[in-house]
């Protein structure tokens, strides 16, 4: 048994928190001792407690907070983990320093976004000093880290995965809808890098969109008002449904005919993985790790980012071709089962930690020894 201490500093539930939660659940289910440091009164804290893992609520507002550092130091003294894993960047520097003062352990960073690292000495120190490995969840992120000066020997790609058993195989209807609107859905935090505005602009360019299509946007965030105003300007208030945030999106996925994600930047989309598990054809942008999930023309269509005209053509193509939607959806489900399962993700994470622990000449032990 390995003892893990994961640290996450986000207050909202996004793809990174969903990905962390499935990792916690998978490792916990395989008998490992799991501890989590996270922001208090968050959905992540609530769901982790339901797993019956050990949760240590801690508000970490910045990288240099003295009170946060001392509290994290105290937690490390109690837990003494074999593996200290950072799911978000804010606590990396203080966590690495605190762990070096308290106990020897393997230190891992999970890198889930495709943004370049800041090019300054402090950032380079944060991602290299005392860090044994950075886990990139896509090859795109690994290459981005390399371009930012992180040695390839310090990076390991472990793709995200879904528990396929939670998603019964769905066969999309390949017959014409008979006048019923085709439902195009998306699930994402409503932030600018997710590109929702291009989806609205694309819809406005599709002939007969109000009769042929319905769009459902699941998520919340700072761009909500802007997006609603944009839909209103295009007279698409009745065509777009803003469904708000939902931690469980299975009912929405089950009602979609097409899944669309017009992101400007993406590490590896959990929402696309869930759409593939639901046998949905994908329309998405060729950015970040998305082309590692979607093979253009096989399980979806890829377009350039920030191009509403191309996005409109791709959506219209699938909306008008139910047989192509069915074929792409089945291909996506097959690809999901072959390459992106949760079982593989947990197994590869375990194997990596075992190798790192052996390399540090330490043996896994109980957190309370």
C-alpha cells in the first residue's frame, strides 16, 4: 500500500477536479491510503469525504502565504506520505519546501492544462526543484513543457480515462429525425478559452438553424452574461439553452445528438471523453490534446480554432447525416474502450509511483508509521 497526499487549490469544479476525483477513487479502491488537501466548502471536499478518504481542508490563496505554509507543514508531519502530488500549481513551491523539511517523499505534479509556463526563474525552480516527475495528461502538454525548458526525462504522459462500465453502449438512431431538432450539446466551464462565443456565431450562420437545431450549453462561469447577450443579439434565445453547472452531466449527454467543443486551448478534455463514452460524434477544434482524442473524419470533425464558419459547416454536415453521426459515435466509443479507460489510467499511475519510490530507495509504508 502506498500513501498519497494530493493537493488541489481550486474553488470551482472543472475538468481538472473531475480528473483528480476519479484518480482518488481509483487508487482508494485499490487499497492505497489517500489524503487530500483542498479548499474548504468545495464540491471536491464534499465528494472526497463521500469516498471516505482523509480530507484536510486548507485555504491556499497564494504561493507565499505563511499561514498556509505552516498549516501544510503540520499536515505533512502527520501524514508523512510516500507520494506528494500537486493537482494545481499554486501550492507546488510551498508544498515542496515543506515536504523537504518534514519527510522524504516522491513529489509529482499533474499538469492538466496546455498553457505555456511563465518564462521566469521562479517558475522553472517550481517545476524542477525537488520534483521527481511531471505527469502530462496528453502528448501536447508534454511537448509544451519541453518547449518551456522542462527536461523530457522529468515528464511522463498518462492519458486521462473514464470508467466505461458507467456508460452502457448507446446506439444512435441513424434514421432522419422527422422534423425533430438535432441537439448539439457542450459541457465546459464558461470561460473565454472554451470558445463558446464561436459556437453561437456558428449557429447564426447555419441556414434554418431555429427549426433544425437546438443547442444546450452545460456549465457556469464568468462569460455567462456575455454569451446570453450574444445569443440574444443573434435572435437565438430560443435556440440556445443555458443549463448551468451540473456535477453529473450524464442525463445531458444522453440527450445530445452531437457534442461540440470550440476551445481555443485544451489539455485533454474530460467532456470529450465522456461524449465518446456516450457514443457521440464530436465537433471540436484542433488544439492541445483534442486531436489525440478525435481522429478527423473517424470519430468526429476537427476545425481550426476561432473559425465560426468552419464550425458551422461541420455541425451542419453531421446534423444532415444521421448515418455518419451513428458511425462516428460508434468509432468514438470503440476508441474510448481501447485507449482511454480509467483502469489503464490507475494502473499506469501505480506503475509510475512504484518506479519512483524504488528510485528513491524507499519502500511504501503506512501514512501513520
